[in-house]
C-alpha cells in the first residue's frame, strides 16, 4: 500500500497528537500538547483555529450534545468551542508534577477513555482511565509508563492498548454494557525497524492502524493480528497518531512530533511536528461521541 502524505498548512508543534474528525462540522480537531492548545482545522477553507488550554493537553473526544471532552495535565474537563468555556469534570488523582494525560478517545458505547504518561519513566506509575456517561471515573489498567495505542473494534467488544516502552499492543475483551476489560492477550509486537507503538485508529474493515514512532511508519493489522501493511511516512520519522476524516472518511490524517529530535534529523525532516494527510483507498468510520 502506498500513501502519498503531504503537509497540511503550516501548523507546527513540539508534540501534535489526538486527531479526531467531527463529521457534523467537517472539522479535524487535534491537540498541541505542550503549547498547550486544542486546534481546529477546516479543510474546506484551509483554516486553523487555536484554543489555548491552561496546561498540557493529552487528548480529546467529541460529545454527543456538542462540544468536547478533554484530558489535561490537571484532570478532565468539558470544553465549549463557541464560548471557549472550560468546565472541570474530574481533578487529577495523579501528581501533575510528574504525570500528564496522554492518548485517549471514545468507545462505541459513548465512554471516554484516556491514559497517562509518567514523565520520568523510572517506574510504571501511569494508568488507563475510563469516564462513563454518568461522569464516574474508573482506574482500569495500572502499571503503565506511557499509555498509548487506544483503539476499539467495530463490534464494540474489543479494546486495543499499548504501553509504548514495551513495544507491545494488547487486545482486551471489552464488555459493552459495563466497560469491564478481561482476557488480555498480546496482539502485536513492534520495536526495532517497526518503531514503537504510539497513537492508533480502526478502519471500516476492522483493521487496526498504529503509528510506529521513530521508524516513520504506519502499520495496519488485521483483526487476527497479522501485519498486512507498513506504510512509510515520507515527511517525518515521528508520526504520532492517524485518523480518518474528510469526505466519506477517505482521507488519512496524521500528526507528528519534533520535540527532543536532534538537529541533523530535523534538517532531514524539517516539517516534523506538522500535520499531514493522504488520500486513502481504505475508509474510516465516524468517531464515537461521549454520551455524558
């Protein structure tokens, strides 16, 4: 599979992440983690609108009733883009001095999941959380360092998840009614020339796509765990997360990072930290929305 990724606009950040397509408004949302800000991109006019946040922002989800749910270093909040009002939902139960929110998104039943990242990386103190529609918050998976690679199977009964330093993607059985996870097993192992697993998405054929950061690759896995494609991302070695969007969900968007990269590497890949897109022969599915 060949995908011709090109830079979208001139947006640039240290760590761009979390692209999410809002089909209702034809808008691509993503986060600029350390700026920090939510960014809205409108392909129809090429515009970008920044929504500054009070602290590092890890990820976002669309809300069924409008607006967004966002995971910040300080906890979880609702955000109304029209009024720019941020409403706290859950104060962090982690130490913001060492831990921040990271990868996340909504499942098929309208729950919001997000993980944290333990920045010193000296112990496995990060957690995967679940926020239910009643706004109750649950610590679901502990013992992580960098929670990443979140994705949900099309039938709503499976959850993909990775802890980036282990280079392993796990697949859990997800109870659609309760959000309980059971039966974890190794789904895919990356590392080496494949890169480490970062952000992920699931396409309309129920295949799992995950960014191979540091390798400049996007990997597509079949539901049985077979690696069916590794797609080079020519503009950068550091893709962070894919997302399908655009007309008929036929455009593959991709965020990237430049933070911590050596000067010679950035000279070779000067647009790292940018947003990229490519027409895709594979379609995506509409982003689920948070029911709360």
